C-alpha cells in the first residue's frame, strides 16, 4: 500500500503519520545476574498506545479502497479492546470520517467519554459473552449493512505488515545503535490480534535468526484455550478467544512461539512494582510483558538481551484500582 500517496491526498492523515512511531527503546529493570531487558515505550505515540500505529494502517487500507470518493461517504466500523477505538476515533475525527465501534460492556468510562466527545457511535456487548462475541457483533453489523467498512484487525494484513515495517524495523535499527548490544535473544509480547508479536518477530528474525518468541496472554483466558469466553477481568487489550480459536496471525508461526500467561492481579502488581522501581506509569499489558520478559531474562546469561514492548501507560481506571489514581 502506498501510504505516502494517502498522506499527500489526506493532509490530516499525513500530520498523524509525522507524529507516529520512532518511540524510545529503553532499558528497564531486569533480574539480578540475568540478561538485559529492553522495552519499546509505545505510550509516546500521538494518542498514547501502540494501537495508534494499527489505526494508521487499518484506516489507510480503508482510504485506499475508498479511492477518490468524498471522505464524508466513508463509514468505518471496528471492534476494540479500547486503545484501537481511541486511536481510530481521533484519526477519523481529524479526517471527517464516520466511526462506529463495538466494545465490551466492561469498557472503562474514560474510553466511552473520549469516544462520545469525538462523535463516534458505540455498540456495547455484554462482557459475560467475552471478546469473541464483540468480534462477531461487528461482523454481523458489517454483513447486514454494506455501507459500513469493517477494518477487521485480526485478519487485516495491514496490521501485521505495519508492525513489521515500523515497530520491528525500529527495534532492529535501535539495537544496532546501542553500544555492546549486538542482537536480540528473545522477543516477548502480549497477544491481542498477535500483530505486534508476529510483525515484530518477522523483522527481528531477518536480523537475528535465532531469536526466541514468547507470546503472553491472560491466565483467565490463555491463547488457544478450549474454555468458553468469560467475563473475568483481564489485563488490557489481550486474550485468548475461547473455544480453541487461535488468532490467525499467530497460527502462521504456531510452532515457533512459546506461550506464557499472567493473571490480572499479577499484572496490576507489576504496574505498581514498575512504578516503584522507575517512577514511570505503564499499563497492565505492559506490566504483563515486563514481568514475563524479566522471567525469561532470569534464565539467560548477562550477555543476552530480551526485548519487549510496553503498549500503553494504563487507563485511569487501572491506576484507581491499585490506589494510585492521579
Ligand atoms: C494495551 C494493549 N496491549 C496489547 C495489545 C495487543 O496488541 P496486538 O493486537 O498487536 O496483539 C493491545 C491491542 O489492542 C493493547 O491495547
């Protein structure tokens, strides 16, 4: 896809792109005597999460298909765990594109307020039905009315390719710039769609063929779990689908990926611990990634490097929950 042409045609899209990505890759606390842990700080993106990159990619694919028709005629539909809806609603408001989101009824008030401010339409699905039904509801809406353009983050390859070409390529370049860090030995990332895990893995494999890949999902519904979906609280933006369903991007590399789980209470503890150690606020999926990366690093020698990603800085509700609201 020719993103540069889209940016020229839609100046607001270009302005968003100019502020996107090139986030810092920073050393974070690791285990005593183990490998170094480096993390990509994704809250530095314009709307505050790694999903800003995905919003740019998915909307780009819709703009491309829409061609020369007026933007007022483009109506995009997507389901989201939160961050993608936040990023897309911003981008769509800037471009004058109508946006509609299917979300779980467990979505935080802060997100619903932002979406309302930006004029986005919202459909809530009962949280007890799990994320799988959030996805299904969006598919049903798109099937019933072809006027909606479903972006479909779990299957839209623009998601995967952009993660490879931006987040992954940036990490390879940034590792090369660090003194004494010749390679990545392991890559740890939480799985929502798996776009981050697999996209970045592909970029890292090109530079460091022996890199290990570790996917992280909530203990309450791990990757590929045969259990039915559930409404249990889980750390942010991630999770298995239930009923044995596996995320399509991850299945492309199933035999190469190790899986770990982190419970919601443990992820919240991780947010507090990281905050105590560094003074920096990271979200619950970032904490799950950091805890897992640190555990992997503890099994490796000090000369090794584990790379992970900190997808966002957490929601106000998550910080309230651990008694550290602002
Ligand atoms: C906070 C957070 N962490 C992790 C992820 C997982 O990202 P991916 O969909 O690339 O697997 C998301 C995706 O929405 C997210 O919002």
